[in-house]
C-alpha cells in the first residue's frame, strides 16, 4: 500500500450504518481528538453510544481503542502531557467542562480492565470498595450490595463461602468477574470494558460473554475486543477504528456482513490485524 | 500495553524482512570462551559471597570471644601447702605481699612473724615496739599500712607496718642466702626473689611506732583505726572501747615541719556517750572520714554513733543486723569504709550501707540498711577479709573459702579450704591473684588465682544492683572515677535505654516526614518531577553524620535552648498554618486552582509555612509568658506553675484525631467528600467550616482533658519532660531523624512505586480520589515494604554513633525526659574505648555493649528482611 492511499483513506469521513437502539444515545463524542504530548492518538472521532446496548470497539492494536475508552471516564487525565480537542457528552453534559466532577463521572462509568486487577484485599472488600469510597458504613447495605453484585457477575455461587479470603486466590476468570462485580457494585450507568477476556481461557471467556449478555439492557456497555467472534456475538453495534480514526460504525451485523470500507472488510475477515 | 507494541513491531519486521536480502544465520553452538567466562564468574562470585559471610561471622566470633571471659568464673592456677608450727592461735592481721613472696602475720602483744608463704619458712620474727607494754587488742587499716594497739591501762599506740621492697639489677650476689626452691632465697630478714629480667626483688616487713596516746580509761577491749589523707598531712583516727564501756575517738594529725623536716603529731581526743556495758565480743568500725562509729556486738546489735561532729557525737541508731538468735561471727568494712560486711553464725553474709534517709526513724537522718544478702555458707562465717581496693572480699565458712564481689552477689571463686585447724590468718591480694590461709594447727596454704573480672556478671550488666551510696537498687553506668575505692557500675541498661530513647524520638520525627514525603512523591507528584526530588532526598543521605551531629550540637542546640518556647509553638503553628492553607486553597474555584497547580502551589505551600514561622516568631514570647510563667525552662523545674497548657499541647493532636473520627462516624459524611472537582466556593467553605468546628471542639476537649489530668495529680514534669539540658533528646531526635529520613524515604518510595499501576487504575476507576487510592490501596499494598523501610531506618538510628556522641550530652541517665540528655550504646563505646585498658573489664564490657548493639540491629534488620520477603512474595501475585 502506498503512503498516498493510506493518507487518502484516512481523510475519509466515518462510514455510518444504521444503528440499533431506540432510547437514544447516552454518551457521544463530537470531533474528538487527543494527543499524547506531540503525537496524536485520536482524530476527529464522532460516535454515539446507544443507551442500554453493547457497543464493541474493534481495530488493530494501537489504533486508539483504549485511548478512546479511557477518555469516556477521563482516566487519561492522569497522563502527563495529554491534550484533547472536541468534546465528549455524557447525558448531555460536556465531561471536559471545567466544573465537572471527575470523581462523580468515574462513579457513573464503571471500568473493567484488560488484566484482572483485584485489590490485595478480601473478595468482599474488593466488591464493596466503591461503597467504601462513598463513605458508606452501613454493613448490611454493603453486604447486600456485594451479594447482588457477585450474583450479577455470576460469581456468587463460587465464592459465597470464602468472601473474606483474599481475592488474589481466585483464578484469572474469577478475578475478572470479580472486577466486573466491583464495577457493578458502584451502580454505574456505563460499563467500560477494555479487552476483558484477552487474558482468559475459552471457558472463562464464554462465562464473561454470557455475563455481558445478561448485563446489557441494565447498563450501557462498551467493550474493546480483538476477537471478531466475540464482537459479533455480544455487541449490538460495532465501531471499527484504524490509526486513531473511527472508520466505520453501525449495527454489528452490518459491519460484519456488509462492511463498506476496504479496511473494515480486511479486518473483520481476518486478513490483517 | 507492551504486548500491543510488540504486535506492531512484528507487523513491521515481517514487512521489512521481505525487502531485505541479508539474513542472519545463528550459530548453533555456544563459544567455549563464553562457557568458561560463565563458570569463572559463577566461581568468583560465590567465593566472594562466602568471604563476605565469613568476614561477618568472623567479626561476630571475635566480639563473642572478647566478651566470654567476662562471664568465666575465677580459676585457681596453682595451689601450695606447707606445715609450720603455729606461733599463736589467731592473728590480728595477715598480709600477703603482691608478688606472693612474703607473708606477714601479727599476733598478740605486737609479735610479727614474716614467712615465705610457699614453703612456710620463717623469714623474720620481730615485734612492734610498745615500749615494753602488752597490747590487749589491735586494729589495722591495711589499705594504708596502719596499725593501732590498745593497752590494759587505757592507753593506745599507732604506727605503720608494711612491706618494704627494693629491686636490684641482675647479677646480684645471692651467695650466703638460703635457697627456698624456685627463685626465692632467704637472708637477713628478707626474701630475695628472681623476677623478670633476672632482677632481684627484696621484700621485708617494716613496722614503726609513731605515737602513744595516753588515756585515763579502762582496759581497751575494741579498737578501730583509719588513716585518712596521705604523707604530708596524714590523719590517724582511732576509735576505742574500754572495759568500762567508755567510747572514745582520737584523731592524730601528722604534719611535716617544712624547715626541719620533722614530723609533728598532735592528738585530739573526744569521749563519746558511754556504750552499753558488758557487750559480748564487741567490734568497732570507723567509717569513711570518721563519720560514724559502728559498734557491733556479738549478738548482732549495731550501735551507730554519729561522729560527724566529734565533740558532739551521739548514739544515732541501734539496729539488729542479724535475725534473732543469730550471732555475728565475722565483720569487716569494705574498702572505702562505706559498707559493712557481716557474717553470722548461721552462715549468712550481708552487706550493710549507711544511707542518708531523711524522714527515717533515726535521729540524724541516716540509716543502716542491709543492701545485699549474699549466698550463705553452710555453717558459721569464721572470717571476712576484704581485698584492698575494689569491692571483692573473702568469706570463710566451714571448710569453704569463697571470693565474692559485692555487686555481683554471686560467689566468684570457691576455694577448698579443707585444712586442719581453725583459721589463724587470711588475706587476699588487691589484684585478686593470690589468697593466703593459715590455721592454728600450722597449715599454710597459698592459692595462685585468676579473677580478671570480679565486677562482671549478668546481674551487674542487665540487672538492678544496689551500689554503695545509692538509696535503692538501680541501673547505673559509671565506669570510672578518681578514687581507688570506687566500685565500677557497669549496667548496660541505661545505655540500651538511651539508644532506644534516641531511636524513638528520631523515629517520631523521621517516620511521618519520610512516609508523607514518599506518598507525596509516588502518588501526587507529576512523573517528571519525581526523579529530581528523589535524587535530592537521596543526596541528603550523603551528609556525613558527624556534620549533622556537629551542626546539631553547636548550632541547633544553643538556638533551641534560647528559643525553646517559640520552637514548641512552631510544632503547633506550622502544621496548623499548612492545614489552614490547604483549606483556603480549596476555596479557589476549580479552574483557577487547576491552572495554578504546579509551581504556584509550591509557592503557596512555602508561604503558608513562612506565615507559620513568622507567627511563631511573633508570638513566641507571648506564648511563653502566657502559658509557662514567662520561661519554659523554669516552668520545667518549678511545679507551682500550672501544667495545663503543656498538657493541652500534648493532648491537642489526639483530641483532633478523636473528634475527627467521631465526627465522621456520627455525621455520616457524604460520599462526595474530598473530591477535587467539587471545588466550588460553597463546598470549600463547608469544608473550612467543618474543619474549624473540629479544631475548636478538639481544643475544648483537649483543654478539659488537660484540666482533669492535672486535677488527678498527673504532671508531665514527673516523667515526660523535666529539667532542660542544652544537648538533649529533642536535638538528637531531630538530628538523627534528619539522618534516617533519606533511607526511609527512599525505601518507602520504592515500595510505593512498586505497587502496580493497574491497582491505582482500578481504584480511580471506582471513583476514588488520589488520596483515597493512596491510603486504601497503595499504602496497604506496600505496607510490608514500608514497614521494612521503617525498620531499616530504625536499624540505622540504633547503630548511629556520631550524632549521639555529639548532640546527646552523653549522660547515662534513665529518664523519659525529652529535654534531658542520654547516652547510647554506640556513643558509649566511642567515648570510653580510648580509655579502656585492653583486656580489662571495661574493655570487655564495651565489647559486650557492641555485641548488644549488634543483637539489636540484627533483630531489627532481620525483621525488616523477613517482612520484605513477604512483601515480595505478595507482589508476585499481583
Ligand atoms: N500513556 C501513553 N503515552 C503515550 N502514548 C500512548 C499512551 N497510551 C497509548 N499511547 C499511544 O496511543 C496510541 C493508541 O494506543 P491505545 O489506545 O492503547 O491503542 P489500542 O488500545 O487500540 O491498542 C498508540 O500509538 C500508543 O502507542
Ligand atoms: Mg488497548
């Protein structure tokens, strides 16, 4: 491929398909660009996340999926030399506005990371952590929330007898579900998942996928994944990103069956990436 | 993240691989040289490691080998027996010359017999010149070569008896002398001995009568004599008891006339209140400087006459030294004449002190107290003989001859005295290397012994010992003094205490500062500012501790002494102004505060501190006069000024914590507390109001608690604080804290930085603030690492020497007083080692101090290491 065609490609505006979703969008980016120091990681991303649906972010490594995901709850803030342009709206409010409560924003957007990251505390403490952050002292409330969150993440049966044991003793898949439970316990509106299954075996992956299926509807979910089958299975809408741009976005079925951009076609059929 | 980058790299390289024709072929065999180098490196490194371990072990073994002799019991190196018919049944005095070449016994009527102790051969037989009279009793001051005698007509005499020693060069003509075997010869009333270098040492006994004191009393039945002063200005004091119960004190002053060189003796006699009549077997003792005259009767009753003012001497105390029915069978003053050893018919041996004890039942404010009870003999104690100088003494029981030391309370050496007959004479040399025993059936025994460390014992080092002149048993370190009769006090406890005290206060200062700085660096500081700050802190570690100690002692100590009031106030005001500054900062609208963060924030912090300092300077004087009666140092010693303000200062931080915790529990703080973004003026003002509420109620609580505490009689001046000395624990704590901050900071920061970022992400993703993340996730995860950092810092503080030497005042006292000095184990070694005789008791005791220090730091470092390993294991699972 020539440099010319590459750059030509990139200036294409996002190809948009029909999207699933009747309730409107909860989060939307407008002309969103992001720089790590001097290097630009996102270019004019325009994308709306449908309320209560699962949106998959796909694309080759380094294309900016994680960057975009972490922009939603401003987890990128901690990085030195970060700069953004454009806006991201959550529930109609610009999250980069100066008077925004970042902590509150993060409370409304739970996050699950690529690598399971339970705290070196007990299982119950892990799941109850968001409540502790909120200063909740009511033990009953905490216990019930923990139980509900663990049930929601389909972990309850496996850990109910050892809630006070260290979370580090769980298997990788269990740890990841624990992290999902922790995110759920925070009672968020949005769940941001960055390759939640990439470190897991197929059985654990299947469980998490099932779980995402169940959680859809209650939460607006964004999932970054490298696994095309997974994206096809769990998501309603899919966004394909390439080199910091949103290339094609629309209903998952359309993206996988009738992709319009060459890049998308090549990627979803597994010819590169 | 790394994986992803790798993916990218792979993509690129396959692209390039297709274009580039040059292909690298990898050899399938490892070069020999590489293998050899590997083996050699492994070998060298393991040898090096083994050598290091061996060196450490070697040092440890050396330390132990230096210390072990302290705890060895005395040994008998040789033993010699001879039989010579006894000239009399019991000697008034027995003296063994320090080379064991000559022994002297003085019998009734001033008869002197000098003999060779190994063979028993008589060297000379003479007589003290009593002007033809027969003595009825005699007394000696062996340390000063003095004798005294009493006569039937009530008169007394005194003089001196001593070994006269000359040394002749090698080649001295010994012909005509009678060989005694070995290197000794007898001739013309002296013993000639070949000593090192072939020289000839000649020893003979010389007795001189100095003065006869006429007195009109009855027959002298008991006598005590003491020589005070030396040579030019000698004072012979005699206490005498006559058969009619008349007690008298005679002080003979010997002065040398400068012109004629003649000695002139003038005697002053004082008669004391009459002693009870018909005392059975009375013994008289004159204590140090003639302060007291002790009259001990055979039935164990002691009559103490206070003779500090000889013309007005009076019976001050009557006390029984033994249990009912037990007779005193032997008694002697210890060298120094401050304590009396008493042996009973039941075998018991006790040591009695005369202590100043105001408020006691006695009429003069002194009291005889049994301070030590020693291991009893199995039958009546037949003799007690103190060694001249030191506090060791021999006691004899049935068939037993025990060498003891007062401080240790245990028997140092047990000699088998199973010779026929009763004891006639007994002596031990001042160096504790020879003991002589003669019996009334003519047996003469000489033991060559070795008791290098009579004062050393576990009890002396680590236990409470009741020393002469002390009111109660105590832990005391005082290794040397000007006088020979001094009893070394070798308790390591004040030094261990000093070490712990210095460590405690330095940690009190260093740990919060170092840990807060570490948390700040790893959690709050922007990444690119971290390295310079860390480097700067680590540079602090390269400050030589001697420089720190120097600055602390010569600059800081005087400044703090002058301005202790303001310094204390600073401890209160500077944190307050910082907290206040932080509160005000929150009042700034968030966009403003965000834009101002970086450098400006630092300036704001600095100026808050500056304001605190200025306020301190401005209010210092007022503070002192309002709360401490004008002068804090005076307040420390004068208890009539209220302690409430000081108590308030102590209690305020605790009260603040209590109020804050209680407030959080009962008001149920909102979830949004402390969030950065909430910034707005309203929320900030709320926080400020809340904080001032907390501060005010804490102040109230602290004040009430302080008043209550004082009401219940608690006064910090009894312990926590006390008289102010310039080089005190506060100074040491500060200087040593400064010395250990870098190491604690560095290690703690490493531990915090080692906490993986994904945990921080998880916490922040849950909506926690940076501070919540730091204290709930990062610090607990790094806790063992932080603990080990603190422990390693503590190990440093325990072993630190120069700062404590220079800034601590080096007073080995055991008191909690922050404003008092201290002496640490390490400083003690540094200060005293230059003066210790190699191989001596002090020398070895200093090694024991070193070993103790080693054990302490070893324990602390081992704990640190164990925890650190746990920390590492825990991290491998994260
Ligand atoms: N913290 C960071 N600092 C600088 N560059 C970053 C950082 N994180 C990601 N990047 C860069 O931004 C681009 C997008 O990265 P990322 O969002 O992680 O990609 P993806 O998740 O799609 O693999 C990559 O080129 C990456 O190197
Ligand atoms: Mg990623």
